C-alpha cells in the first residue's frame, strides 16, 4: 500500500498515543472577548425513530419506559428532538395519521405526530420539536392494501425478511414461494395525491384547532432525502429519468411549499434540502433508461454543465428568493453517515465540516464538487463550501444556519464519546444551529449532559498549540462564569495542558473539574447520577495546569469575583432589575442576572445551581407560570401558551429573590 509522508507521520503519532510516546505540554489560550457568538441550544438534540421508539405516537398516555426516557432527556439537557422519523415523513398523512414505510415493503401503518408534539409540550419544557413537510405530492391513504407480510413469513420461515423488505409489495404485490418478486403493487391502492396546500395545512391545524404553541415547533424540514427517492420511494409516479428531472422537481416543490408555509407562519424556520449522505451532497439518484438501472450523477444545468447537487439547489433558491421577495431557506440541512472505523479517521471526523486543510480519507462524492470528476479533491469542508455558495447566490449576509440531523458513529464507546464531543465543540465554535444524531449510543447522554448542563450560552475562542491532539471548547455566561471543555484524543497517554485566560478575572482558587473517561455501558441516569468524575484544579493569575487522562473529556469551571454588566443585547434584551428581599445581601442583585433570549425562546442560566424555582408574572402582577425544582444548567423558560407582551420573572434562591423583565414576541 502506498502512503505519503504526512500520512506516515499521522499514523505514527496515533500509534504513539497507544504506547509510550511522550508529548510536549500543550498550551491553550482562551479569550473571553474573542470570537464571541451564541451557542444554539438546538445542537443538543437527537432523533426519535421507529427502531427505538423512545417517544410513542400511538397513545397520549406515557408508558413507564417513556417516563424514564423523558426524565433523561430533561436531565441531560436535550433541547431539540427531531420527531418526523426520517423516511416515514415523506408520505405522512397528518389528516389520517398514516404513513407508508419505504423500508418495509411500502406497507401503511399508524403514525400520529399530534401525540408526540403534545408530549413535548406537556412533559419536556426545555425541548423544541422538529417535524417536516411532504414534497413528494403523495401520502398514505389506507392500510387496507397492505401486504400480509407476517402471515407470509410464518408460512415461509426459511426466507429471511431481509430478502423482500425492500420490494414494493403494498398495493397488490406478489412473491413466489422462495421470496422472489413476481409483481410490484400499485401506488393507487395505498397512496393519494397530496398538494402543497395539504402539506402546509398542518400549521393551521396545530395552531388554530389544537392550539399548540408553535414557537416550540418553529423548525420544519423540507421532507427527507428527496434526491434518493428514485430508490427509497420509487413507487411514486414521478419523473426519475435524469438527474436534472429529479433535481428540478425537488426544487420546484420546495419553493412552492416553502412559500406557502412562510405566508401561514412568518416566523417559521425552513430547513432543507436534507441531503442523504456524502455521496448525495453532490449527486442525485435517477433511473438510467439506457441501462434500465438506478444510478446517480451530478445535475446537468441549462448550459449542459454538470453541477454539484447542493450548489445547484442553493443557486435555484437564490433565484427564487430574488423573484418572490420571500425568504425560502433558514437552515441548510444535511445528513452524513461516515463508514470509517479506524481510530485516526474517527477522531478527525469533526474536521470534515470546516477545516480547509484536512484530507479526509472517505472523500468520494465530493470529488465531483466542481462538476467534473476530480480524484485530487480530498478536502471536504462541507459547511464552509455551503456558506461560500450561499454568499455567492443568496448574498453576503444570507443568514442561513446549518443543521446535521442524521448521523451515526462507528467506534467503540469511548471513541464515540470523543467524536461526539469534538462535533459538539466544532458546531458551537462555528454557530451550527441543529445537531440531532440518528443513532443514539451508550455514552452520548454523558457527553451531551457535560456540554449542555455545564457549558454556557456564548462560545469564546480557544486556541490549542496541538489541536489535533487536544482541543478546547470554551463558553461564557457573559458575566462571572466560564467553562472550558478539553478533549484529549490520545488513545494511550495522559496529556499535560497549560491553560491561560484573557479578559476574565478568574478567582484564584481550587476550581471544579468533571471528567469522562473509560465509559462502559449506559451510565447516565440524571444530573446527579452519572459517570462524571469530579475533581479540582488550581488556578492562579489566570493560569491553570492540568493532566488529562488518555481518551478523555474534561470540563473545568472558572468563576470571576463579580458579574459584569453585559452590553450585549444577546443577554437579557429588555432592561432587567433586581429586587432583593429585606435583609438579603446586595450580591444577589448581580448574581441572578441570568435570563437570556435565543431566537424567540428565553432561557435561564442556572449553571451554578443557585436558582431553585421560577415564577412568571404579568406586568399587572397576575401569576402566569411556575417552574419548580429547577435543573442545573441552561433551562428553557416555559412560556407556552402565553400571549405576546412583557412579563416579570422571579428567580427564587436560598438567599433571596431576584426579578427580571422579559418581552415575549
């Protein structure tokens, strides 16, 4: 096997991580006033899907398993659930609560998004939900045409379901005794047409009839992986004859649905096009009439040039926005399922999103990023490329965020934890809006909990002298608290780190540390029962030295002697005042300035665990809402059902009460 010199060096380094290699101390600097940006709470998310059924959609009543999982969701600090169930979103009929399953012979089963949305509203005050619109033009209409797969399997036990599960059997399909397809079913028997007015009608239904708080369901995906419908949803009567036919049909439907959704719900966050994987970032699936097979390729534009699919999509959205004057895209949403299992590649996967220097060994479809196939393309930096294209076609200040809503990690448990931590840190550093892994594995709750519950609302810049070995991801509450999270990717060696802080006057003291290492099995139960190993480190003169265990994630919490007034409107945007109970120390007046807004939602920064309960009052003094036994961390203020206007929020602590005013829009 041929290997270039740099690859040899990288491999040698990582082999050294597992043996006795000695590395120089790593120096990390953090500046509280550099690179400040809001961290989206929605990167702390996950999917629910039929495989795991963590939230059932068949009954409004909670099962005991749901109660346990919802408790973990709330305790861990999850803020986003993607609830549309992926492929099953494409043919979802919200009127009949049915969907056709492309991964199971197209049979139609019960699904009810009303139920999962209501459970989010009732039981998960810190969580928003993400659903999706149907762009295909067809949805499930009846279960009466389902294929009798259970009975057939019982009568043919020697034929594995894996042989026929991808056949189009619903609607009158037939198999022979050996599980070979005789004929496919007909879509007319189980699907019905679904125009754009029907797909966006769910907005009015939830808002006007069910009276759901739509601020909790602001993000809507534009279907799911439409560029591979020629494979997953080939039963629909659509034109799959060429990449251009497929791409233009997707774009036309996208624009029509997005325009109507925006007019119904102006504050909606439209997210798409939900591209399926690295190969599909540049290619679309179609039927080649010459070969009679399903193939994939870049899109051919009007000038006969091949164009990367996502670039083509952005260009067309830009043209449509200029023509209509409507904003048609708020979040650029993709999926990615890396297949690598070697340690070096796994712990570098976070570099695929923004790092323009990283040669990704799994580069494949992106070799066609410039239209023609180019084997020399090995650098992905997918989110940066997308941002560059949007600046070109949507404008320099396009305002579109990014989302990765499906992925899976293929390492061992602790390696997966390192990958996940690196992705969370990278997404926080770069302002990614949504991150919801599809497959949830042991250890991921532990990592999310560490970032979500011990971190703060604002990212600040961290610089490492050896970022490939040890990264630091830092966050700041804008006042008196900072958290630095270190990720040591060395497989076999501890690592000495020297941390220096600028523009933050850390109190010289023993500060708390929280470490994840050697994870085995699912250990996360709650904020107080988990695998975090607590310790201390000493900081003086804004400097700290610490040793990180091999393959570890460690958070260090730093405190300043006083809270500085924030001049940034990203913190409490309306003027806030503190009213202290008689006899209570005036220190509380600044300590509890801890409410901030993110988008249309208000959050409470309870990272120090001082706030016990919260009361929300109208400006006339009427009690509106209460939150008791407040969790430690960033807690979403439960404002569901409240009308727009000004409110007073009371924060109760052991030493007194602080009040602040907020404005609900």
